[in-house]
C-alpha cells in the first residue's frame, strides 16, 4: 500500500454546495438529539481558516502492492487529477484492520525488532510502499482483514491489552477519567449470572461487570442502558483467574461489558524496561454463563478464528513485532508421494501425509517452494 498525494484544481462550487447542505443535515438529526445549528459567514467573525485545495479531497485505499507501480504512472495520475477530486490521497485503512501502520518503513523499535515503532519523520526519498502490521493483543473479533480477538480465542497464553497511551502515565489524568472496556456479544439472549475472567498483567483493581438492557449497545445505544449486576462491582481486584457470581437470579441478556477504572500497573509479558508494558489492562480469556451447584456453564465459544464469540474493546495496545506472520506452509510433492509402477503392480511409497510447517514471515520474506510439489501458503503477508 502506498502513501502519496496528488493535487488538482479546487472547485468553489463544491464548497458552496457543502455549506448549503449544513442546514439540511441538521434537520435530519434524530429528534431526541435535536440541536440548533447556526452558520455565521461574516468575514470579520472568522475564528480560523484553511486552504480548501489542501484540506478537501478524496482518499483511495486497499490498493494491492502489485498495482501501485501501475497507478503511479503519468497517464493514470493525469486522469485522476482531471477528475475534480481535488487532493487525492493514497492511504492504508489500518484503523479498520486494527493494525499498526508504518507510514514510513524507516524508523526505530523500542526493543530490537519488536515493541513500539516510531517512524522516521525526516523527509527523504518518496515512499513507494508502506505496510500495516497486525497487533498480537487484539480485542476485536470482526475487524476488516483476518484478525480475531484474543479475549475468546481459547488460548490462555495470548491476551488482549488496552492502549498504554490512554493511561495517567501519558495523559496526566486519573485513569478513571479514561475507562477502558470490553464488550461481549453472545449472539442471542442468554441467561447470565456469572463471569470468569482470566486476568493477565496489568489487571484491573477496580471494575464493573454490566449487562445491556436494550437491543444493541453499538448500533442502538440510545435505546437502552448499561446496568451493573447486583454483585458486579469489584473494588479490590487481585488478578489471576476470577469467577464472579454476579447475581442470585440469572439475567436474560445478549451483551456484557467489563468497565475498568483502576489498574494494578503490574508489567505484562514484555518486561518492565518499558513503562508502556506496565500500564492499562490485560485479559487472557473471558467466560460467561451460569454458576449453579453443579458448576460453571460457559456459553462463550472459544476459538482462534472469526467464528469465536464476538468481542469489541475500547482500545488495543500497539505493541507488535517486525514479522507479519506466522505463515503456514502445507506441501504435497515428490517427498510426500511417489508412485512405483514396477512394485506389486503399482504402489505409492511414500504415500503422504502432507508436510506442514510454520514460518515467521513479513512483507519482504522470500519463500522457497519445493520442486514438483503443490504448496499452499496461508497467513498475513502484508497489505
């Protein structure tokens, strides 16, 4: 994916149409949130200014790497600049994939070839290709791309972690002013009276477990409210694996939320050398259902793919590695199967199975394919 900018002549007619639409947009607002919008166009009342030829335009994304060298040619650029789009920006939509974008491939890592990446801000040669990198502590089950949540992946060695830059160490404000949360969508109404949280470090010392009384807290947030379970408040969390009895009687709900306001500020698996590893919140796995005399009945589907129980979160830690893998390789070739027509009227030796391996790869990794074989590579190699 590329990041570059092309400019064309600005049309004032577009600006006039935009301003004319403001009253209409205001009139279309839901009645429950109706507000009065006034536009003051008096020149001497201006409080700020911008250059339309730079501030307005169009954006193109999701361009495959192989297509960029075809697009960045004089004939194509000339046609695009003549289309009246104003400034045209090519970008990656890594925010939809919930990835870290190295908008400049040149930069520095906080810890060797992993950790937090800071791009080189100095001007240099034009950037032809730049890449998005998956985040290993993700908390979204259904982002664009192929990623999935570590909250319900069934693997206690992985974990979701919130963004450290939203903590007091970087905001200067108390963490309770920037609560972090995770929401679990159970895909239908379930009876819930208990939750099990496998905390990683840092864990939440203060948090609430809530259910949504309404149809959908994401798409129809104004049609309901979050309600804390009668026993869903924790003020002195100790981390580890915790099973909470949330209420005596089960509550029928589809959506659960953990609302976190105070961190243990203990360090995650990446060590104590970087303070970003020691702030925020981290959870290995979530379970929810009913707790009875016969035990805990979990209604969450745990799997390391997008078929898992859906979760979303307030933020994700941008810690990542230089590798984009893992890349899975499956090979079936002459080393896995050979036919011998002169033995017992014809026989295969060897006769499988396919060879399987996992490779740590990135956008620049070369893969050697075995001769006389069918080889399948799967994984994220870059955008």
